[in-house]
């Protein structure tokens, strides 16, 4: 009798493991991998792969490879500068993506709220060994971008580059680019943003503070 009872309990446990309490199947989590290339088959270094409607993501390595943990109901969003965004269901163990050149916004820094010109951007990036070595160094990366007058703010709730009107206006007015934070080390994004905030304060005083996205990493601590 006791043996039969144990069998029944085990069977119930097995069923509950496969289904939620409301009867819905619990999505399983798997690690998938793949390679991101351009139309010529060349690997794209630093392409971003994010999970739609989440803050989780990763980037491709020097050979264009990536891996990421996802559930079977997730959708992956592939982004690379100058390329068309692609969304793909995470329903395979291996997902290789070929990116195609698209049209991207390139800021024209003139009077406030001037409309951006639509211009094709060369997606080719030169990545040196020093850049790879300092990939997790916010000071190095900020200084490198600043030399090219490129100022970035990492935000928490940005899953693609589909900005609303307020976001576009802020980027043009203050010569800033919003970027999704895909680095799992939030401290990196916070330290990087702190340098961008200091740049904004030096150049624009406090006028930017009321217009910036409130999910900018580290903003609340900076304004204390």
C-alpha cells in the first residue's frame, strides 16, 4: 500500500513539473549558439543579440560567434550598426544569422530638434587587440568614443533601436546615443554612464536632466 502511495505522489510531481499550477506548460530553458555574418559571409564582431522584452543579451566575439540561454518561447533580436534589425524565434539549438545592410539614423548636430538626415552608415568596424583587451574597461571605451565625439548612454529597458519621438529629440539636442545595456556587469554601464553624465553637465549644465530617459543606468545615484 505504501509503495502504491509513493508511485501516485511521484506521478503527481512529474505532472506538476511539466505544467504550471494553472495548467500551462512551463517553457524550458536551453543554451543556443550561432554565428552572425554579413552578406559576404564575413563575421560581424560586436553584433548584439538581445532577448525581446527583457534586459538579457550578449554580443558576438571576434569570430562572430555567440551563445545565450533562452526559453523556447523567447524571441531573439539581432542588431548591428548599419544593418537591418532581425527578430528570430529561439526554437532551435543553432541559429546562424546573415545581416543585411539597411538605412540608419545618423545625427546631424545643428539647432535643437533639427530633423535627422537618413544616411547609410558603413557597418565596417576596426577592432584591435587593445580594444578587445579593454572590452570591459568603461574609462577606456568612453575616452575612445569621446575622441570621435560619440557619447553613449546605456539604458535598461531598451530592447531594440525603435526610439520614440522624445528619445530622438533628446539624442539630437544633446548629441547623445542611447544604447541597450547588454553587458551582464551593470557596474560597467553605470561607470560608463557616469562619465557621459559629467560630460552633459559640463556642456549643458542641468538642462538635460529633465529630458533624459529615466531608465538610464546609474542616473538615480548620479543625481542624488
